[in-house]
């Protein structure tokens, strides 16, 4: 069964590395917790995380270089706003290449033509930081938290999910309100 967990981790982290919203963060946290409980090897989890992150980042960068700019420049309803985003991005990424490669999804670095070596340096740095943070924290704290959640029960987990859902709904409402206010 351990091979399936490692393969699942690899697939989810590759999608996360490419910039696609997926469960890669959660998979790293879960794998770190399982490693802390002794079910997985923490070194293998970290190695799979770094390799998958870099492969996903390279795929996202390539997609951004190949098709990303075209998607933003094609004619359509939102062409004017997309042109403004491109102009702002070109100015920003022209000055802060490494920071952009470090903080933005991989395809964004491709769209704005961040140099390949700068992108790789930023992606490696971001990957090491995020994977060390997720896996390391969950490796050391995860088993205890999992044990406490198990003793508290599903009601506590459900309560946290409800609070998160309410917070997301409030955030969505605020974003809609701001958008409507700016449109006036």
C-alpha cells in the first residue's frame, strides 16, 4: 500500500508545482503526518515532493511560455483588462524576476518570460521552503494533532469546516461588493 501513497503524492504535488489548484499541499501535510507516525519514510516523502514540484514547475513554465501569453492576448470581451494585466506584469516581472519566480505559479513566470535559470532558481528555492515547511511541520506535529482530532471526534472537524466555509462566503461577498462598487 505504501507505493500507492507515494504515487498519489507524486501526482498531486506535480499538479501543485505546475500552478494548477489541487490537493498537493494537503497531500504533503498528510504524507508528513504519516511519516511522523512511521507509516512512510520522511526522506522519501521529501525527495518525491522536491522532484514532483520541480517537474510540475517546469511543465507549468513551459505551458506559460508556449500558450500563456496567447491566451491573454487573444481578442474577446475582456481583452482590454487582460492587456492592462499584461502591461503591469511586464513592468513588474522586468524588475523582479527572481521574486516572481519564487512567489508566483510557474505558468506566470512563463507568460512573462522570466529567464529559465532565474525561474529554476526561484522554483527550487520555493519548493525547498514549501516542502520543508509542510512535511517538516506535519512530521513533528501531525501525529499528535491527528491523535487529538481522533479523540475529539468528527464534530470538531465539522465545526472547523463550517467556520472555514463561513469565512470563504464572507470573503466572496466582500469581493463581490468591492467589484460592484468599482463598477459604479
